[in-house]
């Protein structure tokens, strides 16, 4: 336990036509520092998570954080990127600076603006998170990749369309209470399960309701060493923070096992001295519903091939034995690539400080989160606990 989250900020996710990458960064920077009670001059290091890959003409963005205050001028600022896990890469990089004692206070920010990009370009940009030499020609872009994964899973373990629809319905129901969510509508199991004009098949067995939303948005967390954190208003400590990177080509892995996810969870729980059953909730990376299904197995909630049991028996509902994605997940909240991991950390901290409003999990004491880049290539797990 070397660092804590002491403040945070979060914009709504969605189509934010009046915002820019710069304005989103500035907004969450100002709000997070105010929430932490930290002056800009006291920040030692800045880490910005911004995937970009063509979404923004401004590709050199680390110094945009300095626009929030002249007191941030001449601070260390670095942009990091690790596909859809870019936000967690920023948070974990900040933790490393504190653990190395090269910083006492770090500002970690995640941002993306996607909706100003034409739809065909969005698909091409996202596909850059795959192994282009082998996977660039898969129809449907990244949805096509996860559609292929879903098809292979169905071949091996049977048709899981009911389970996928239940996952989608759960997350949309949870998202109704999240003021930051892009889609705050309980669309129900029947709508998610049935193919329709409004819910067509997108790739393989995946329908539109199985796919996360294209979004704009930003989030920020202020990190501090434990001694500093305990002098501030609140402190949510990292019991563990693990990053596992796997091969990029799917051809070199058993793509149905998400082994990088499994290793990250195993290491994090071991380092925290916990079991999965000790956690009060989990925020996990449901870029597609089949990802959440496989993650149930990878985190150890069910044996391989039995992920459907967790959703069908109600374990992962908000009032279940392990609530998963009480925020609504990427499915309802949206998925602005660079912001997602920071959002997960901010929302988990809200849960643990009993400030999550309508999405609050009762008596939340320990929280876990899993943020994934690519097809379980970049895998980040954080386990958090409030200490003040």
C-alpha cells in the first residue's frame, strides 16, 4: 500500500459537441484538484492517458494539462497509451512514480473525443489496437474481432445468446442511476435478446446491444503517498495494482481464455492477501458483452465455459454476491478509449467513499477493477480500499 486516490473528477460520457480534447482535460484537472484539496503548485507529476490513433488532430497532448493552471508549468508531464487500457496505464504510471519516491502527488487523467470522427474512420482507428498483419481484414473492425471470439465461444460451449442479453440488460439497468453514463435507459432483456430493426446483428452473434458506445469524455484522479493522503479529506488506498501484457496476435493465444486477465487477477488478489469473494464489487471491461462473460471465468468467478451461470443465477447483479459493473459498465456508460480506465478508478473510489449516489453498492468496503486493451493484450487490475 504505497499510494491512495485522494480526489477525482468525471465528465458525462457521450456526444459532447461543445467540448474539445483540451477543454475536457482542463475541466477534469481543475475539478479533481479542487476535490482533493490540492493546489496545482503541489502536483509533482502529470500522466495523461490519450489513445487517439487518429481521433484528434492534436497528437502531442501531455502539455495540454498545463492549460488548467499556470502553476502546472514546468511540471513533468507525459502521455501514455495502451489501447483501451490507456486510462489505467496512466494511473499505474502515477503509482510507480510515487512508489519510486520521485513524486508525492500525481495527477492522472484520461481523455478521448471520438464522435467528431466519421464512423468508417472510427472503425479503422479502433482496429489499430489489433495485430494488423493478421487481423486487419476481419470484417466489422473490432466488433468483428469480438464477434469472431463470440462465435468460437458458442461453438465450444454452446449458444450463449441468453447470457449475453442478460449481461447487456443488467448493465443498462445499472446505468440508469449513473449521472455520467451516455445511455441512461433500462432497455430490458427482451429488447437485448431479440434481433430487430433497432437491434440488428453487428458481427457474428453480437447484436448492437452487445457493443459498447462510441463516446467523448474525460476523468481524472489525484494520487498521493499514504502519509500525504492521510492528512487530506479522503484516502482510497491501492491494496494491489497489477499489469500483465500478453502477445498481440490472437493466433499465438487461446483467445477464449483471456489468460492475461486471469494472471492479472491472480497476482493482484495474491498481493492484496484477498480472495475474489472478499470484494464488494467489480468494475470490469465490457467493451462487448462476450468480454464480460469470459472475464467472469478469467477472474475466477466460475470455471471455464460456465460464465453464463454467474449472470443467470444473479451473482453479478447489483444486489448479487459480487456486483459487476454497478456503474453500467462501458455498455451503458460509454467507452471514450483513453478515459475508461481512469473512469473505473474514479467510480470505484466513489463507491468506497459512499458517494456513488444511485449506483451505490451497499456497504462497499473493497473494490476491484479490470481494464483491458485489445483482446486481453493489456490487462490491468486494481484493488482498492478506503483508509480514510
